[in-house]
């Protein structure tokens, strides 16, 4: 098996595993109400395994106030793990773990077949650049509103929660509507929710500015074929970067020499290091 296929299959395997795991936990939590749950998973729920709950409750944690209703202490543990991974290698939770991100990607595969030339290019570049900052506004609104209300305000609009609880009476029509909209948009735009609205993606995206291991392009061996640009699901111009610091990078590794770039060791995941010329000075 070529290394190209190996890295992609490993990532897909991880994505399928976490999608299945979250689905199992959600269904099992529902079955627990009738006493039919798997015993060792009976105490787990979507709220207990979602690291964003820690972000939503950050004000409570800082002020020492009681945790927001439905938020578990485990969410803070998962939050620190997610942020630790982001510090090391960027938003790997977005690119490898998040089930909603994976589902958008899988729906996008159909979109690529329907619109082979236009897929992921429907939004004008200038508008796209502006829209990408909306998720920071969503993050600010959610944290503020949650701190004021003392409840998970975002739950009523959260497509992730709707995806794994669509059968539950807890789910609001607004959350189902957002989920439906996201999946429809995924036929035209790669990972639309991740790009434009995900508040947790906004938090992790900041770490791309100073992550230890980042996507690096080796300019001397680059042949400017732009294969890395075409492979990037987040529309990042990897071909013009020395090191990718874009806040939208999800560390999917689709742009690397192991997956897309035809020249070995030209686009890869590497630790921060000073360019040779700078080091000599």
C-alpha cells in the first residue's frame, strides 16, 4: 500500500470510529432510560463528551459559579485535551475527530460528483474571507448568552446535538433546521459549518498561529503545481505559504506530499524551525 493511501485510510478510519462511538453513546444514553443500556457506557451522554461545554461554561469556571446546567466536569478535561492537541498539531479534533465535520466531508464527496468543477467554489473569494470570521462572532455570542442565562443556549441551534439526538424530544426545530441547512450547503461548500459558524472551531483555529507542528511548504522543491491548494478542503492557499498559519487549517494533511503534493518532502507536517538563511544570521 502506498503511503498516500495509507495516511488517508488512517484518517478515515479514525473519523468513522469517532462517529460510531458518539452515535453509540447517544443511543445508549437513550436506552438507559428503559434500563437497556450497555452498563459501562450508561453514564455517558453527549453533554459529558463534548469539549465545547467547557468553553460555554468558561465564565462559570473563572468566577467560581455553579456549572451551567447539563455541563459535566468531564467536558473541562476533554477541553484541555483538545486544546493541548491544538497546541501541538493544530485543530486535529476538527479534522480527525469531530463527527459533524466528518459527516459534512462525506456529504461533500457527493457534492464533488455533482459539481466536479464548481464544488467548493460557489462562494466568491472576497465574501468567503469575510464569512470565515462569523464563527468568532458566534463564539462570543454563545459564551456571553450562556453566562447570562446559566443554560446551554447554543443547544437550541446546535447541529451537532441535533445530529445525534434527532429522535429526542429535547431537540428543537431550530436545531434540526440548522442541521438540514448545513448538510444541504455541504453539497456546494466543503465543511460549511466548520468554516463559517462553528464556535469550537474558532477556538481551536487560534492555535494555528503558534502550534508546535504545522504544515510547512519547502519552497526550493515546490514546482508550483498548486495540487496542495486543490486538495485543501478549507480553501487555504498552501502554495503561497512557507508555513500555514491560517486560522481555518484543520490539520487534515490532505495537502501534504504523502497525500497530494507530487514532490516528496515538499509539503509536510513539521515542527517550528528557523529558515536556514535566518539561522545563519
